[in-house]
């Protein structure tokens, strides 16, 4: 049985023996005080009210003893957190004191002081100051200038400034207290120690840790002299010093003082005393700072066990003990374990405290944080809003705890991606803090940062920058120049500049952050790794890959030193380095690093974690770029399986995965399968995006590309036009993506030989690219080349050459000399000169094309075969049939043994047929013509000009074999197609008509 309970029992016995009401009233008051000290506030209230009732029956209404009872009831309500009720009874007491006592009576000062204390707890600091000042004024008149009660008043005023975070004013008031006590009291009086303690706490809050330590150590020295070695006030000093060392990050020193505190209490107190529980709790806080959570839990459990024995089952301190255990589990990210002690804390608090007690608000906030951390956002909001309702009722409208709750609700909306709602709550929080705090107070920094992050995620970068810079300005004023928080601020600003694509400004901010961290932090601190990583990212973005790798490698080295070998942060470094090697086309190195990241994730994550899916996707992308499509497909499908288990069926990430698989099948020429996956992408994007979203345009383009490759050109045009319409709405008419769509449409029209439509689309694409791109952009070169190809087909060779020259000049500025794009341009020069019958020039360009092909492509690449065929055709045209056959056979060796487009193979067959016809080997010529025409009939529209070329070649063969009917039939088919598809002046049409006249005459 504890001492308070024994005392209560003694009072109960005395109560039975009481002879009159006056005695009973006094005993009721004592019993009330004991219950109050035990935390049993309802019983304390019951006995205080009994005492009051007796006094009201026996005393006049303004008797000072009634004031004492009202004061007692006010104190109980204050302990329960029912501050409005406390205020009501303190004011009744105060009204009696004002009548019963002289205006400058010291007890009236005490009454003002009590009311000030309640206002302070309610967060109404201006009113608290008003009452404390009234108390001080009375004491200044009633007491000598160095009376200790004056020191108490100054200390009370200091505590309000402390709560208002106006620490310099708090210290000023505490110093006034101290100066009075230095005069009024002996040099080692315990009250001096108390005031040194107050000053130390204020310096601790100002982060002026050496001054804080100095004050706390003075307090300790006094207490060591005047108090027995096991006195509880010594414990208070040890705890305060431990707190400062914790703030300084000197946890081993903090631990030393926590242990001293426990040793004192173990000697001075019985083993189950509640104060010993408090010491175990303080020790747990230090272990928690050291991230030694198992030890923290061990000591919190000891604290809890003592309180369970020493206190009644619903005592508020038990609720605090459970809450502290929940806090440690929350720090360990074990949120399901945190929830149970938080809920126990809540149950006790609901019984022990009034419905609007601040401790209830705090536990609702704690539970809200758990649900927020487990992504159960609706539950998180529910608990935070309960906390908010209590605080709105119990606290002043500008109380810091209200600001904290608004901020927490903002955080939940931020995590939900509802940035405008987050902003609304952050701004409410900010308004309170701006009212309660000076303009450059450090607590404003967090909110400016939160608002900055919200704007950043809303892509409102100038607004984000404004708030991050406000935060930085405060930090510059309040922190030393190399403080780590300044580095964090520069880092945030760098992130915004990076999002704005202002890479040089981003780099400047990241480097400022790095310089501070190099000075302020140990060489293997993880924040340094973050800085190197960010700098590497910018260098990667601006194409300075060697510098990017250098920074990423520094980041990796720190992480390898500071982290266990399978820590997930290592995967960030491996992935970033892999991305650089990918950009440098060093695919084997990229693959190695992506696979290292995957191995760590396999160990560190559950088997269906989405980050595993991302790793498989990264590996798939590299295999895709290496042309190893079956391996790419395998990785993409592993990614897809994970995503299908974890994501809703219409999730955007699933659409991206289907798209990658579709792209792979497309490149494997499995067009129907590619189409199947692209259609799944389209269904998802149509269901989750607005109709004119750019990503819908992308999938329309992909589907158009598939239909183009399948030879279904009208369907291709339909989907490319859908993409075009969306892009025009989403981006405006001069955007590069609009130019791309015109180019895609032009290509499809080109392939169905609708050259007028193709030319119109290519011209629109070219005009946009002239506006959208710099003069040396590779896409501008492509537009010139496409335009030239169309001009060549309609026989406008001079314009074609001019366009090709523009293409070539653009490429000279944009790419290296041996780039494959030059080969394509040389090939088109060759084709135009061939059509102009300038065979020597044509040969020169085709050979330039071949030289690049041989250096840049595999020897069996389909593009090499096309170049061989073109060179062979020139040798035929200049009469060197032996060389012509040699090059055509090289072309066929590739085309008949590799995955090539059938129509390219058909061209080689036609060219071979022409060569054998000229060599008068008509039988072989016929065989190749028939092969070529058969492919073109199957793969091209029935009115395609390339079919006309084949029919015309066959007609010339039949003329040579004097089969004039067959010759006439073929030339007529050629003329019909040419008249439909080519302009009337086109050389091919003129040649066909000339052949027709020759046959007619010979017949």
C-alpha cells in the first residue's frame, strides 16, 4: 500500500471521529488533496465539493475560506485538463479575494498567478501574461524588492515566453528571478538552482547548448552542496543535463546522466515508486535517440510495470507509459505493434480525463500517425480530426498544438496526393504560427518547407521556390553557417530548379548543400551520399556522364561504408549508375548494376514488392536496347506478374508495363501480339485519364505504328490522326509531338503511295520542327529527309536534293560523322541521283552509306542488305553486270537468312531480274521478277507504284522474248497504277507510256 493511500485511510478514520462541520470540511479538503495527488480526480472533486458545501452552509458568501475551496476545485479541473471549468472556479475564488482582501494583498497576487497559469495551459499566452503581470505588480507593492515571491512572478512570466518560444524574453525574466534570489537567498539556496535550471532549459530550446549546459551544471553544483546525495531535485538536474546532451547528439553522455538519475532514485525510493518509473522512461528516450529501440522498450516496460503496481488502473501516467511504448514501435516502423499500446493509452485517458483533455488530443494524433504511416489515410484523417476538435475546444485559436494538428492533417492529404487540400491545412497551420511566433522563428521553417513541397508536386515551381527560399532565409538568420539544416534547405531548392529543368541553378544549390555537409558531417554520413547522388543526377540529365558517374560512385562508396550490404539505399546508387551506363550505350555495365540492385531487393523485400517489379522493368529495358527481345520479354513479364498481384486492374503502372511488352513484341515483328498489349494499355488509359491526355495520344501512336508495320495503312492513318488531334489540344499546334504525328501520318500515306497527302503531312511536320527545335536538331534533319523522299517519288528531284542538303547540314551540326543517320541520308542522295540517271554520283553516295553501315551495323543487318542491293542496281545501270550480281547476291544472303522486311527482299529480286534480263538470261530474270511481284502483291496495296515498277520490268522482259500480249498486259497495269498515283510529268509514267508505244508498234 502506497503512502498516499495510508494517509487517506488515516483521514477517513479521523473523519469518523470529527466533532463539527469545520473539522469535517478540513478533513474533506485533505482527502481531496490526496486523491488529487493519486490522479483520481473525480474522487478529489467529490471531497472538495463536500468541503465546499459545508463552508457554504456555515460561512458568509465572501468568506476567504470559500475562496480556498473554489481554488482547490479549480486546481482539480486544471489537473484534468478542463481549463474552462478551472478558470470558472479560480475566478470565483478571485472575486472573493478581491472583496475580502486589500488590493495589494499577497494572496490576491497568488490568485492572479493561478488564473495566469490556466490561461498559459490553454495557450492564451497574452492573457496569461496579463494575469502574471497583475500578480507581479501587487508583489512589487506589497513585498520588499528582493522578496522570493517576486522571483516566482518573474519565473512565471518567463515560462509563458518560453511557451511562446520567445526564448530571449524568457531568459530575461528568468535572469530577473535569479538576480532577486542571489540577493535574497544564501548563495547555495535550492531556489537558485531552480532558476539556473529554467535558464538552462530556455538555452536548450534556443539550441545554445554550451550555455544550457553551463546553467544546468550550476544548478547541479548548488544541489550537490545543499541537498542530500539522494534528493529528487538532483535527479531533475541529471535529467536536464541528459536532455541537453541528447539535443547535441552526445547520447553516451546523456546516458551517463540518465544512469545517475536512476541510481539516486533506486537508493532514495522504494522499488515501485512512480518517480523511478519516470527515470526509466527518461533512459528509454535516450536509447530511442540512439536508435537502440529494443533497450528503449525494455526500460519503458520497466517503467510501465512500476506504474501498474504503484498507481490505480486508470491513472493518467499509465496512459502516458503506454503512449511512450507506442512511440518507440512507431520509430521502429512497427506500426501494428504501436497501435495496441496507443489504444490502451486511449482507453485509460477516456476514463481518467475529461473529453476535451489535451492528452486525449495527443493520443488521437499518435493513432492518426500510425494509420498515416500504414497508408490508411481515411482512418488517419478520422483520428487527426478528433484531435483537432478537442484542441479547437480546449485551446486558444492560435495555440501551437492547433497548428501542429493542421500540419498533420496536411501531411495526410499530401501523402494521398491531394496537394491542394494539403496546402489548405498547411496554410491554416502557418497562419497560427505567424500569429504566435516572430517572423524569423525556426518553427516556421517546417511549414514553409511543407508548403514548398506541396507546390512542387503541383508543378507550381515558382511558388515552391518562394517558400523554400523563405525557409532558407530564416535558417540563415538563426543557424550557424555550416548547420546541416541549411544544407537540407539548399537541397530542396536544388530539387525545384531540377524540376524546372534549370540544371545549372540546381547544380549550384546542390553543391552549396554538399559543401555544408562536408564541413558539418562525418565523411561517411548518409546525407553526403544524398548530395553526391543529386549532383550526379543533374550531370546525368545534362549529358555529362563521366561527371555523373564520378558523383554516383562517391555516393555509393559512402553507402557501402555506412550501410549493411543488403540495404535498399544501395539499390538507388546501383540503379542511378546503371542509368548512366544505359545512356552511354554501355549496356553490359548497366545490366550488371541493375542486376546487383535486383539481388538486394530480392533479399530485402517481400516477393511481390513493387520495387522488385521496377528492377525487372529496368533489366527488361536494357535487354530491349541490346536487341535481346526474348530476354527483355522475360523480365517485363516478371515485372507484370508482380504488378498484377499488387495493383488495381486499371493502374497506370500496369499500362506502362503492358506498353513495354507491346513494344518488345513489335520489335520481334509479332504485330498482332503487340496490338493485343497496346489495346490493354489504351483501355486503362481511357479509364483513368482525361480524353485529351498526352499519354492517350502516345498509345494511339503506338497502335498506329503497329498497323503501319502490318501494312494496314488506312488503320495506321486513323490512329495517328487520333493521336494528332489530342496533341493539338494538349500542346498547341507548334509542339514537337504534333510534328511527330504529322510525320507518322505522312509515312503511312507515303507507303500507300498517296504522295500528295504524304507531302502535305511532311511539310506540316517540317514547318513545326523549324519553330520547335534548334537548327541542329536531329528531328529537323529527319523532316528534311522525309520531305526529300516524297519529292523523289513524285519526280521533283531538284527540290529533293535541296531538302537532302538541308538534312545533311543539320546532321553535321547535330551528330558525329559516322552516325547511322548519315548513312540514311547518303542512301537517299544515291536514290535521287539514280533517278536523275547520274549514276556516278549515285554510286559515290551509296558507297559512303555502305562504309558507315559496315562500321556501325552487324554484317547481317537488313540495312546493309538494302545498301548492297542499291549498289548492285547502279552497277547494272552502268552495264557492269558481274559486279551487279555480286552485290545483289550479298544482299540476298542477308535477306534470305535474317529477319528482313519482305518488301526489301522483293526489291532485290526485281533488281536481280533486271540484271539477268539485261544479260539475256530471260528464264532466271522471269523467276526473280515473279518472286518480287508476288511479295509486292501480298504486302503492298494493289495500286502501289512499286507494283507498277515490277509490272513494267516484266513488260520489258516479255518484249525481249517477243511475247507482246503479255508485255502489253503488264505495261497497261503499270500505267493504270502510275496514272492514279504519280503526277503526269513523273519520269516513271513517261517511261511506261514510251514502253506502251514500243509494244504497240511492234505488235
